């Protein structure tokens, strides 16, 4: 099959022909129809040494953990599925029996194998193996593009759940990339009155209106706190760091009011310095989040099916295999893209 493979840190991905994957026992083979580029893929493709606890990717890795498609083949022992069914899937294989799996935290399973991080090839390819237990049917009204957005939408939902929003809260989302967009959507959905969104790219900031932002702030030219106060009448009670670069947490602490809450969803891979006194004197609550629960995936699919959320604007660019390596490189530089999808 055709795939896009990782060669070495900071080198462009390459299109290659690789052996067709075969579904093993309890697995489905998914024919990829849409596959998103995640910020974490960009990070992983740039890891050079083990600093920070991250392992450099092996050469030949096929990345990609945000995908949807249809069932092309089934492994032994699979029941309840048939070829051609449209699905998306949690991007990992796990035991399905332990406490973590049973509570929806399969990514914390001791036996977990993550999709697209080396051992189990990801969805920058024509086909990808998924667990039958991890697969979920796409409701009729949910197309492949939306199906590929379920994973980043679930990340956003999990972050907003962690914030403990009170109806009427004012929220600031720092960073209008895909996770910022998903957080904006769910914050509105779950009761925030004002959702201000700031981004250093004026175009990305403006695009946040499409996700329900009540005030789009161009952080390159506007004073973020002043803009929030103007829109919401106060500093935002809840701030989401959806950037994850050195300095972004400190920025959130600076923006926060007394007793404010900060949820860090952006994944910073470098040493970062903050001044704790700022957070201490304001008595800020700082919360980190990672991934999602299975229930977040399911709820996202339900709300897509019901037409309660519309993430179409999140997917900003579409490429085929030929255009994919260049699109991946472009995302390493600041730009106006939101989610870029491979459509094989
Ligand atoms: Zn992702
Ligand atoms: Zn398990």
C-alpha cells in the first residue's frame, strides 16, 4: 500500500510503498478515507533524543492517529462487524479487561500499543489496523471528514470537562489551532457565556468565530486582557492553554484573575520557566489534561449525529498523498491552517 513514512528528525516525510497490513485476531482493517495531522505528530517528528521522556521515532514509522474510513477486512474472531461499514476508532490496542480499559482509559492500559507511534502503523496510509473493541460506527450523517475530527474533538471535550465550567463563566482560549477550536466549541456547548479566543495569527483568531468564539482576539496587535474585559466585563474565570510553547503557561497565569482556573491542553516539549509567585498570590488552580476517555469519543459521535456540534470549519486544508509531505512541513512553521486532512 501507499503510505507516508518518517525518515529522521527534521527531515520531510516520504511517500513509500510498504507491505499491506493484515488484521490480527480481534482487529479490523480500516481503509483510510480521511486522516488528520496532529500537533503531537509534528512534535514527535522532531524529537532527537530522549530528553523530556519522549522517544525519538524509529525510521519508517507511519504516523497518524486521527482517522476515519471503512472496514476492508476483518481478523479472526471478530463478530458484529461487516466489510464496508464506516468507522472511526480509538487510536490504540489495549487489553480491554483491566481497570483502566474498563473505565474508558484504554490509553493508560499496561498493555497499550498506540497507533502511529512506531509499533503499530498509523493512518498516514491507505490502510490501518484497529481493534474491533476500539472501533466505533460513524452515524449516517457523519462523513469521513467529521469522523477524522472525532479524536481532536474528544481531546477538546476532555479539557473542557476538566475545567468544571459553571454556566455563565467567561472563558479565554489561548491558541486557535485544532485543539483551541475544539475547546471553544465545547466550552460554548457546556455553558460558557463568553468564549474569547486569542491567537498570534490574525487569520486563525478570526476563524475562531466559526467555532463559537464570542470575541476573536488578534494577540499580535491587541491587549488580550483588555479585550476580554471589554467582551465579558471581567477577566476570564477559566483559561485554556491550547498553545503549549515555553511561556504560554506564564501568559495564562498573567491573564488569570484571582482564584482563576487554568487548564493546560497544549503539549510543551521543552523546558519552561514560570514564576510560581504569580499563581500563588492569585491562588490559581492549574490543571493538566491528556487525551480523553472512551466516553468522550462516544459523546462526540452522538453530538455530531444529532447535529449539536458542527466541526466542519476545523478542517481547513485537504491533501492527497502527493501533497502530504509538503503540507506536513508547512505545519512546522506558524501559519493560518487549522486541521489538515489527508484524503488518500
Ligand atoms: Zn491528535
Ligand atoms: Zn487494559
